[in-house]
């Protein structure tokens, strides 16, 4: 079904709409209404890789030059209903012809207003609850760009507070909302040894096709840092190990020397330095072409060396060489602790990839105490970040894998099968105590 709508800005405002019977009569937009900002809720698919690529800024979509670029936005509705649609946009030159697709309907409209306006585009019926995708594509233009688009507006009786989207950019949530929700598995260590854990071992398997760019599959998390594998580009993958400084800042240059993380040693081909933006500290990584569909092993050691310093060391098992590789060993000041709060997480660190699904299986978790005793960890609580907690995104899940012998986590891609947070999951024991020659570790 195609509907053609035309509007122009003449003087203050003269709005001319051509409305077809299937979309009802032209009526004034009625309250209630919600405004969905594209700065935190839109992605571009089929985007050129050159200067013609459309851009998403906090203000919305700009530099929209190519007819191949498709602006996509996702809206979660609790129940079916009828909505009036408007777009806040402006056309920098002449008239643009634009197509909007949603819920099985296709609306073609023309715009020539050179300042921002919010004309009514049409009416749509969302026939299914859950996530619905809106697609906007340019057809013809007179200028270099089709339009600049800042917001999608839904109005009508079906509008309610249960619509899910990133509401505003308070606390930089356009960035976090486009990245998508992060999910965590918080492991439950036997009470008798929770203050004596010296080693943490776990495994990750990323299924084929669930490894998009921007993914961080973090296996061995602890109170002061994290360790796992990433997809950094179509041609580069990394193993990453980081430890936070006790000095609370996002700028590593501001950390006093007395509170800096000190690198003690690192493995061959491992790069080290400082990191910032999400806390600051010491970081190490190794470019390593890990493969989806294969299982990888991770080992982390945490031990206090005096009353005010603790050493953190992580090892990655190279299945090609069949041996453990050292990532790095760091010393953290003002810290006296063994390994606390073992956990794993799944996140996307690339906002432009927050519309893509990702998943991993996390299994065979073990901890080893200071006396050399191993304990299998079979229980975990599922949690998530504020993007999920605020209700800005619902595409998160986690729990038991199909085999019940491992856990899984999933996020991104706007799937509807979310899982209730803060519940406990118990996997089947593997009874496969790690076989590690500690004396042979590099």
C-alpha cells in the first residue's frame, strides 16, 4: 500500500495534505503524543562508506545524500493500536520525495520546508505488540541532501507511557541507548571461600553469526577489572585485559602517580597502556583472530602482595598452539584483596552496531582458593545496565543455554524475548576441573 502526502511551508505555515481513504481524513494531531528523537533511536543501514554516508548526531540525521541509505528506528509497543505519524524535518533545498515504511504500510510524501516543521505523514496500525521497525528512504531530491530529520512523533489514543525508546540525552543516554543494553552474569561463589578466591577460570563460545563488530564478550570480571574477547573491526579481533585505578576519573592523565596501575609484565605481542571514558586504569590487549563457533579458556589470578598492593594477572589459552599465553600482570595500589565479585558480561561498544543481535555461551566456571582447592561455580544472577533498567531498551536476555550446562547472554537487534532481570539461574555441573600446570604458566 502506497500513500502520497505533500506539504509545503509558505509564510508562517500552510500545510497541504493529500490523504487517501485508507488513512482516514486529514485531522489535527491530537494529544497524547510522544516524540522519539533520532539522535538516540536511529541507525543507518546500506550506508555508503564514503562522504555520502548519512550521519546520526545528537540532533538527528544529517548528510543524508544517498538513496541507498535507509534510516531505521525501533519502537516497542505493549499492545496493538492506531497511531498518527509525523516527522520533524527540514529540506535544505527544493523538494524531496521520501518513503516511510512501517507495519506493512508504505507512505510516500514530498517535503520542501527549509526550516524544521512537523507535518502529519499518515496513520498506521501496529498489528503486533513488541518492537516495530520504521524505515525511511529517499527517492528524489533537488539539493545535495534529502532532508535533515530530528524526530518521529506518534500521537493518538493508543499512545501511552509503555512505549519503549531512549527518551532523552540526559547523562549522554543517546550514546548508551544506541549502543544497547549490557547484560551481566554475577556468579555465586561458595560462602566458605568467597574471601579466599585466588584464581578464576571460565570459558566462552560465541556461535557462528553472533559476532558482529563492536561486541565485547567479557569472561573474567572482578571488582577491579575485566578480561575477555572483542570484535574490533571486520578484520581485527582482540583479547583484552584491564584493571581500574582506585582514583575515580574518566581521564587517565589526571591519575596521581601514587594511584596509577603499574604494569609488571606482559606477554609477547601484547600492547599495553592506559584507558579512559568508563573509569581509567591500565589496559593490555593482544590482536588475536579468535573464531566464532570455537570455545576459548580464560584464567585470572588476583593476590595481595602487601597491605596496600594487589597483583592481577590474566592468561588466555591459545587453542592453535595448545598453550596458555600471558596477557599481562598489573599492580594496583591502595588495594589489599583476593578476587571478589566474579562475573561476566556482554556489551556492544559501537553505537552504530546497536541494532544488531549478538549472543554468547558462558560455561565451566571455576574458582580456586588460596589453598589450591577448586570449586565449580554453577549459579549466577542476571543483571543489566541502566539502559535496560530505565526501560530505554528491552532487547536483552540471559539465563541457561539449551544444554543447561552453560549460561548464555544476548543483546541488541531489537528482539522481543527479553528475560526478567535479577533472577538466579543454576546450570548443570560439568565436573571438569581445570587441568592447569601453574608452574608452567608464563
